């Protein structure tokens, strides 16, 4: 039996000795093949740079690529360049949907995972959109939460299980690019964002004049990972 799921199904592995295979997003060449299947190989061959840009804006996620492709194919006369410019604007998640079919939408897939989260896990997911770097640590997560590192580690593990963040190495984690956008949509509803931002700045050594007007919505907006330093007295519980 083959079972697919956005969550990692570790309970099924424990109870039924199932074997797991984790699927990453597409490589660039795989993304081009999927786009070619949707819009035609000729169009991809004629606009290789635009095809690569569309794939990048879809974060190489197969569902997003398929939706972008079928929407473009349904609009004769539009180019991959047009599609790339549209996706590069505001509201990218809303654009990655098929009109008239609420199930064919990237946001719907994310909603299903988000709906299963406990309130404290959902709060961390939203707060992580404040982090300006391409990846983040358990310690930075603890600072955002104003919680012990052990609590942050447990909540991050729940987000990994739900496939809403990815573990990269050791205690570092990152968002899939489209999930960073999705987290930013939830961030504004979290109380005390200013306090969370100040705690994060204290723990990471980043000292901008004020919190960004909106959470960062593109991985690597600040150009490099943020390194967590040893805490000030006001950030007890945040490790190095």
C-alpha cells in the first residue's frame, strides 16, 4: 500500500513498521518539464529565462507549477514572461489557484495542514514570518515565543511533522518560500508583534530602528542568515 501525506506519518512508521520516503520540491530541470507538459514544450523553449523565473516564483512546488501552467494555458496569447511578472507582484498565493475550483489552490493545501495545529504551534508558525533571514534556529524561535528553548524545540518539531517548516541541519530550520508568504498572512493577527520583534533583535543582534511594516515575505530578504548570539539578561532562556 502506498500512502501519501503532507505530514511525516511517523506514528504510522512506529505502529506499522512503514517505510518513509521524503519527497523534495522539484529540481529546476524537473520544473521546466512540468511547465512544458502544461503549456507546451515550444513555449518553454522559446522563453527559457521566463520559464525558470516562473519555477522560482512557484518555489519549485509541483502543485504551484501545475496551477501556474494550466492558468497560462487557459489564456491564449499570454507568455511565460507575463506569468512571471504577474506572480512577482503582490498576492502570489491568491494567484496560485484555479478560478472556480477551491480545491485547486496552493493556499488550500496549506490550510489543511495549518488547521491541524495546536494554538501554540500555530502562534510560532505565524511569528516565524518575522524572522528576516533564510533560516532560523531553535534559540531564535524561543526568543519570538518568549519561551524556554525546550518548548520552542517541541513546537518546531510539530511544524516539521506537519511539513510547514523544514529541518536543514542540527538545530536550524527554514520555510519553503511559499510557506513564508502563508505564515506572513497569519502573522498580523498575533498579539504583541512589537514585543516579539524586540526579543528577536535582542537574541540575534539585529537592531533595525523598528519592526518591518509587514513580515518578510521572501527568503533571504536581508541577504544572509541571522546568527544567534549569547542572550542579554532580558532574553533569558535563549541560547547561543
